[in-house]
C-alpha cells in the first residue's frame, strides 16, 4: 500500500479495485445458493458438531401447586408428582472456545455463607424527646401555612435586590456560641412578597483582637423600598465597623464604655444619613427609605465577656438567665432620642437574644413562646437546623419576618 500523499502503483490500484468491486462473485463455497439459513447451519456445525440435532429440545411444563388454601367445603386435591428434570442442551460456557477442554462444572456454584452470630442484647437508654421541626404556640394553629407558597415577582432590574427566603449562620469564639437566622414571614410567603428583614454576621481581624458584628435591620411595613433600605443599613454599618474594628476591639476589651457609646453613635448617625441621601436620589421621602438597625459587638478574646449592643428603631434585646427572660432593651434617654446603647458583662449560662420587631413582638406578647424557647435553650446552644426551627415557632396573629441572633455563654 502506498504512503500517505503518494500515488499508488498500477498493480496496487488494480487489486484494491478488485477487492471492493460489487460485480465480483463471492469466493466462499456454495456462494450461488448461499442463504441466511445455510450460514446459520454452518455456524451451528462449528459449535456443536455436524451431527448435532438441530431440532428444538423439548420443554416439560410442570404445573406449580396453588399456594392458596382450598375453599371451604372443597377437599384438597391429590399431591402432584415430583417433576422430572428436563434434559439440558449442550452449551458452551461463556468465555471458552468450542475446542477447549472444560476446566470444571459449566454451571456456577453457590456457597452458603455461615450465619452471622447474633450480637448480644444491649440495654436501650431512652433519649431526649424529638424536637419539632416547625410547630406553633397556642391551641389553634396560625392562619397561614408554614411553608413558602409563592416566590416574589421581579423583573430584569430587580435581580440585584432579590433575597432568599431564609438566611442561617453560626460561629463559636472565645466562651460563646452564636446562632443567627432570618426567615420570611408567613404572610409574605403566602402572598409572594420578599423578606423585608436583613441580617449580617461578619468577623473583622484575627486572633484575640478579632471583632464579631451581628446586624439586624428591618424596614418600615408597607414601604416599597424597605427591604433595600434594610440591606443598605446592614452593609453600611458593616463597612463602618470594619474600618474602625481595631479601635473598637481595644475599647471593648478595656471596658471603655464612654468611648464606645460616642463612637458607635457617630457610626450609626452616618449610616442613617446615607439612607436619607439615598432616598433623595430615588426621589422618595426619607420615611420611605428607612430601616431600624440593631447590632451586637462580640470580642473573640476568651478573657473578655463584655457584650455591646447599639442601634436605632424597633426590635428587642433579651437575656435568658436562671431560666427567666429579662428585657434589656435600653430606655431612650429623651422622648425624641433614637440611639440605643448598652454594654453588659455576660455570665456563664446566659443566653443573649437580639431580634427584629417580628420576633420581639411575640416574645413580649406571648408568654408561651418565651417559655418554650427558655425550655429548649436551657441545655445549651442547639445546632443550626434546630435553631432555625426554634425561631419559626409560630403564634396566631404574628406573621411578620422572624430575625434573631442568640449568643450562648459557656
């Protein structure tokens, strides 16, 4: 055969054309009368020999006994004779040529494994009762369904502002464990409205000098841009704390509450000023683009137990101590004041709860909810799924977003 790109010689081209010439006769024996049946017989002779019987082997059909019991009043019939084994056709085991000598039985053999020893009986200790995934407080279930029913409507220009139905986060630093969640309210889930609350959890710095920020923001009810304002408030206060985290961490560890109060109030005022400026850019009233903002600052230093709260607007700050809830929301110093600040020293066993208005209202208005959370959280911090279920304990008449961050002290 010629190399690639070379012109074949004349004699090479002649035999190549003859090989694939459709008019050339078949060179096999009996080609004129060759048929599919002839080729099948030829293959059978090669496998089983030329004298093998090509007739189909008989198959004996033995009826099986009816497993159902005889009907009432009908005597059982005579027992059936044992079936005789049907002759097996000559076969060639898979993977062996016809001319090879069989090395063993043609049928695979199965070996029964010895029975496993029974394990010794162990004493069963009853565990704690299962925690409900989603439950409700009170005799009657809430009006709305607990699961989402519709997604919020959006257009091409709304994609950047989409928020998920649920946000869940957690961490452990020093002597405390943090759990945080924000869940769309029942009414918003039913109507296909977006979650209005915003939640931010962030760590700035490393080592014992690190500072953890938890920010919860909620927009005014019914305001079209409330969720965007809440997201902006969390993002802007997060950026301000990040730029000042070294000084803030130092003041918290040193217990400089006076400096902390004045510094955090300036950061909060700047965030509110940016919200008002953004409302003006959008051509909205300042009240239409505003949000309540509540924050916790937690040092990562295991020797520091000072917990700092600051913010503006509605919401709640509660502490679970010795099995009872305490409302720690600071009283406003003046009727027109808006900034709230509180620094407290945590004790081992305390649980601090920072929440938006959608969770603060039922905590204050439904004693059964507060008692149930106290019972569930008395044993220490739950896992993330369990904490999410706890924040979704539903009560009749409260269908707003649920946003809360809890801190368990070891």
